[in-house]
């Protein structure tokens, strides 16, 4: 090891000059002593390839519906498995270095992802998901539909607002729409967990800039200032839509989305 990196099993750093084991398929790095505790070995998958380091959401989506990237599914699954009792989920930051390392590892793995159960701190998994969404070339709601989402969320009448938002959601590219639906159902479950203390307002503050963003890649300072409160309003209004609306895009069997 030349650059210290975390062990994929125990999570502690493998120090400079130490011998380590690295999987040539998924790049999982281990202490030699952790070899026996290694999760199920990944099978060679010649049809899988690394994802790009950046791109639009469709670049990471599978070829069959629901079109939710495996990275998003795996992070959400891990959070729901052991994170719904954590206070401040998605608000409390994970260690920045570990977030970067795990995001890099997952992107490099492509379709065959290393397990996240070895990540001790669930806030790191939350950080990976947020960092992946923030790193897309355009936000989940897309540049083109960004103004329409803002206008729909500004409608004062609740019923008319809901109708307008449902219409704009249906116009999203399929991968963006399915992933947004998957995330909304997940965030609703987080908001309903009393231990997390993350209600819809808190979650909308965290995910407004991440999911809604701006209408261009290089917004002006004025646009950033004006957009920020409206981004939160969009996410809050999306979370107020009926869960059955979102289930219409991704179905109810979320477990079937988890890649084997």
C-alpha cells in the first residue's frame, strides 16, 4: 500500500507499506488478516464495465425497468437495513475521505458492486448517495424541466400544485423519473422514523440543492440565492404527493431492485 486506504471488511485504514489484498474484479481492498471475513466473492462479469466518473443519470441506469442505478439501490437498501434508528440521517456528514473512497470504488465496480455492509458508519453511505447525485452532469429534475418544477411548487392551491407536479414528473426522462420515485419513497420512510428526527422539512433542506439544483451548470450568484429556498419547496411538495403515485413507477417490491 502506497496511499493509505480503508479495508473493505473492517473499515480501518491499511497503512503505508503494509501488504494488502485487492480484488481484480471489483477492486475491493482488504487487510490480509481480513481475507476470511471477506463477503461473497464477486463472480467474473465480462458484460459489466466501469461507470463513467460523471454523466447524466441515464448513463448509470440499468437497461430494464425500474431504471434506478444499482449504486442508488444499494445505498438506499443499506440505509434502510441499519440506518433508520440513526439521529440526523442525511444531515450528519460522514467522513469525507471515506465517502470519496467508497464512491470511487462503486463507480469503478460498475454493475457488480462491493457490499456496503462493511462500512461501519452509515452516515458514510448516506454521503456516498448524496455525493453521487450531486456529481451528476445535471440534477435529477434536469435543466430543461427545472423551471417547470419551480413554477408547479409555487402554486398556492394544494390540489392544483399536486396535479402540476405529477404532470412535470411524468415528463422526466424514464431513468430520472424512476430514480426520483425510488428516492421519494425512501425519504418518506426516513421521515416516518421517530429515531431519525428528520421530518419532511429537514429532508427537503438537505435534498433540495441535491435533487433540484439549478437550471444551468453555471448559475449566477443571484440565481443561486433565489433558487435555494425554492429548491427546498419543490422537494417538500414532492414528498407530499401520495406514495401510490411514486409506486406506480417503481412498484412495491423494493427488495427485488437489489442487485445480486
